[in-house]
C-alpha cells in the first residue's frame, strides 16, 4: 500500500488518480514512490561502489567532485525530490565560481540520475539545464621547432628529454613520467608506452595503464632525438631496468609539479607563455601531418 501524494477533494478525483496508477502499472511505467526516498548521498555512494569498471584516476575524480561540489549542496535531498529548479540553482551557483568544474560535476550528476531513472527510482532526470555539461575545447596553439628548441635549452639538463618526448614522440605528461629504462630500445630506436604515472585529485601518485587501450604502443624515436636519449640514459638514469627515466637530483620520481615548473621556465624563455605542456603533443602531431603523415599514422602515434 502507498500513500497518495496529496489528499483528494472528491472520490472521483481519487478514483481518477488510481486509474492513472493502474495504467502506468499495466504499461510498465509505474515508479515506486518509496524508492525515490533514498538521499542523493546514499545513492551515489552505492552507485560508485558498484562501478568496478572505473579506472583509479576516474574514480578519484568522481569522489572529488561528489565530496566537494555535489553532495555538500544536494547530498541530503531524496532523489525523487531533486527538482530541475534545484539542480539549475546549484549548477549556476557553482558555474559562477568554477565553470569547468561545474560542467564536470553536472555531467557526473546527470549520469547518476540516468541510472536512477533506468532503475525506476525516478520518473525523469532532473538535470535539465540547457547547455550545461557541454565541453568547449577551443583549438590549442602550436609551437615552431625553434621555439621548442629554445624552451628545451632553458630548462635543467635532466629535464630536457622530458620536453623533447612530448613534442617529437607525442607523449602525454603521465606517459612521460611513467617511462622506465626498460622501455627504451636504443638498438631499434623505439620507445614503449605501457604505463602512466599521474597524481589525481586525491593527491596520491598512481601508476596505471595509459589513458586508452590504444595508448599502449611502440613508437619510433626520431633520429634527431636519439642522441638526447642516449645522453640522458648515461647521465641521469640508474642502471636497473625498472629505474625511472625521469627523476629529481635526489633520486625521487619526477612529479608533475616539478615537470610543470620546468616547462613554465622553458615556455617563457621561448616567448610562448600561452603554451601548455600538453600543447607539445599537439604540436608534434601537427609537425607530423605537415611532413606527410597519414591519418592512420597520426592516430597510431
């Protein structure tokens, strides 16, 4: 037995409401009103616990968004009471302070509510903010070969190869930091990408597979970069096969913060403070395309 959402003035009104319920039951569209009483905090906790398919970095990002941006405002609300107006108010308040974070959090909340709808816990997804959650990625700038060379010359010698590889081998930052001595084959002038070392929002370094399945790959090192690889291995890398390719002078694995600090010095020396470290990867792919590489070759790299 379930209590109707409101009292009825007449018996006819009550019977009409009951008829609508029976129609929904007959066509499989009835939503159990008791199911939606679970709070958003409880539902998202169960939802996240059941997502065994998530990478550690993705799980850490979701936890950060939930704990810092979604649940403080909406966590105590039953999911059936999460009205579009409440979601809209939450989103716009967050977007005024952190637009990118607001879109990330909105996409996560919308995904969770889609699951709640599929579970027949709510009748409709309350995330109905027009234009929210859309990714706006403007075309990133690229650098010239002389500009990259100037940036490399401006950083400490032990960090120079860490800037050459994103540009000439099109590696991501985490892939650069995850390289070990065993991944470099000087005989065939190749480099093997099997892992990435990143620091997610939780702040604890993680080692895992590259960003995508296709990220596990073997790449040819351009001839102009091979001497720099040889010099770096001789001077800055321990002899063990599992020694990190990039480390600090104290021997600790190079952190993203240290690499970003070196890159900031390099890009300013090159007169390109607008460039991000990831733009070196985009730059290298642009060079490859300009030299005649096919679309398939670019995708593989």
